[in-house]
C-alpha cells in the first residue's frame, strides 16, 4: 500500500522546516517528487556476506524530476515520534 497523502504532507513539512528542499545537487533543478514508499538500508557488519532482518535505517526518497537524482532522508530525523 502506497504512503498516505497525510504522511507525505508530514514529510514535506518536515523537509521544509529543516531547509532540506534546496535545488538538486546534480542539475540544479528545484522540482522534486517524494517517492510513494519507504526504503530500508540494512546495516551490515561484514562486507563478505549479506545479513537481512537485523538493524536497519528506514528512509524516504526524493527524486529530482529533471535528472532523476535520488536523495534519501532517515525517517526518524523527519518524523521522530513515528519510530
């Protein structure tokens, strides 16, 4: 199920409050889209194997509408009361 519009609004508000909506670092465009779902970065203590189900950082991703550059933000930093 995609992220609710209410959750997207909360994330957009948090990004604005923190001043995190500057132009794209690659192309300079100021048009971005919040992707519909969360992403998860699994923390790994060994580069020779993959461990799933352990510690992870949930994040949201913003895509530049011009060049497609992706920027990730830790959800806990944006919505500290959610986790």
